[in-house]
C-alpha cells in the first residue's frame, strides 16, 4: 500500500482532523506528558485541533502541572506561512471592539502607537483585544514588588504606564490597536457579516530579507532576498485537453484528498485554470478559479443590470482579486472574498447567501447575538428573492484590479445594453496588493 493510500485510509477511519469550534459538543483533544518548566516535574499538555471561523486551522495547547499548579496555554497556526506578511490596524472606539477575537501568532508584534507601546513576538495567543491589554498589564506587573525595593523610580514609572493601559479599557477616547505579522497568520475578527469593517484595515506586504530569515525561509547567512518563483505557463505544458490531479488537503476537515485541475478557454475572454476538490471523508466540495493569463495592464469594473430571470443564468467569472457589490442591498464584498469562482450570477448569489447564513457560525449557538442573527436572516431573505427571480432591477458590480473577471455578454459580439464594462488605471494601493510596485520589468540584469 502506498504512503498516500495509507494516509487516506487513516483519515477515513479517524474522521476529520480539524473540527469547527462547537460549544455543544465535547471537542476531542490529545494528551501527552511533558516537563514542567516551573518545578521540573512531569505535567500534562492537551492539544486540540480546531478551526477559527473565517480564518484557518489552529492548534490550541494547554499545559497544567499537578505538582506545583503551574498552568499555561498557547496557540499555533496549523497552516503554512502565507505568501505575504500582514498588518492589521483596528480603531478601538466602542466596547464591542474590545470583545473582538484576536489571533496572534508567535511571530506577531502588537503595538499601541498612542502610548508608544510595543510588545515583541511571543508565543501564539487566542484571546480578545481586551485580553491582549490585560495580558500586557500582567506582564508588566511581574516582579514589581522586587523592582520597587531595588529601583523605586523605575517601578513608579511602570505603575504609571500600567494605569494608562488600564484606562484604555474605559474608552475615554478611541485608540489604534496594531498587529504586524510577517508570517501572515494573525487575525482580528470582523463582526460585520454583511459589509466591510470601517474600523479594521488589513494590509498585506512583501517580506524583507530579515523577516524571511526570522521565519526560516532563508538561511541566516543569506545576503539577498528571494522572490517566489513564477508558476510555469500552462500553455507550455499543453494542458488544454488534459485534467491533472494532485494530492492536497480538504479545506473543511483537512483530510488528504485529490484536487483536479483543468485549463479552460472562456469564449470572448481568456484562459483560466479551474481547480475542483471533493473530500471522500466529510463530503465537502470546493472549487477555485485562477487567471491563466497573468495580470492585465488595466483593472476592470463590470456592472450588470438584472432585468429578466434569464440574467441569473449568465456565466460569471470572479477572480480571487475581485470585489463584488450590490448597491440596492448595500452589500459590499472586499477584494478576494469567496476566492475565485467560475459559476453563474445565480451561483455567486447562492454562495454569498450560504456564507452569510448556513455556513456562518457567528449567527448560531449560545454566543450569537439576536440583533445580528435577525439582520443576517433578513438579508438572506432579500437575497433569496433575487435568486428566485421575484426581485429584479438590481445591479451586480464586479471590480477586479487584476482585470481577470468576466460576466457573459449574451448579445456578443454586439454590446450588451444591460451591462457596462469599464477599464481603469490602477492606483498605488491596488498595485501594492498585486505586488506590482516592487516588480521591475525593464532595464534589469538577469
């Protein structure tokens, strides 16, 4: 039996590896004996493999020692290092902001610019914004009694700073909570399920040489930063009539499964790569679309006016850099939401409804808020009216800075009277997201 076959058989026998957090069920965990660093006796470490909604798989570990009572906890990302680092900037202006979930990886730096406070990378953490502040206060209060006896002046200054940190919880005025993680594996919860969060800014960036050394991507003696190699062009492999299959992991339960990949020509558009995954363990199905022709010289904005139920059957290609908007519903999806999709107008609306409704863990269970749940259910009902054709006269707007998105023109090659297509020049921020600002294509040496 091959290694892949054994791995798949083990996954089918034991079930999914990573499970959603569910307060109603007892989550399975693993126990191992480990050394207590406090008393050097044997303690117990519990490991739980779980999923954070709308984020990724994580490993939560908890240590306890029966000999000395020492306890500790840590969180580690179970996924790979992301292609880019991430900067999360949150404006904390209300009590609800203090309750946002926060995931800090062991490479993340947390700072509060208004206090000139910065916490260096430490062990991984799953908590809230208020929990991070409390943890910082607890760290500063350590050894304060000894410090007051040895260096009273320094101890007094630390007490003064602790008071400033504690006052942040009273929200006398808004403050900025900043997280910088070169691994890209940190996260701040967006409680709004319908629109972009105006108080949260997510910026992705290309790591520098020192950051790649810190993450172990490059050796310590490296002197030049290495950019990821570009993927080989699909055309060179002549894959138009061939379906490739490779091993991957299920995006739902992380069990080993097969992914099929095919190069497809979309009429009156371009080539795209379609990848489809079906998991034999949990039954999950997933598909993703990647542009096969690279980034276009200009971005594209497509607006389709739905006037007839037949418009719902139009082919639609949404790339993984594309945002979507329905002004009549006040719905805005940020660039990259839902990933790449090759479907129909009805299909993309159904996916949005599924993400907000059936697959949204924040509107079910004991922790859900009735106001949020009612708003989401009301919004899903309005979406269903469009999907069923009962409500028309709405606009579907795709905005793709990479220019790789498409809605079928049923009048082709004539212009579509219900659809407008606008090509525009990208701004600096859009080029930065696509990694074009640092890309040199002229007068370079090989």
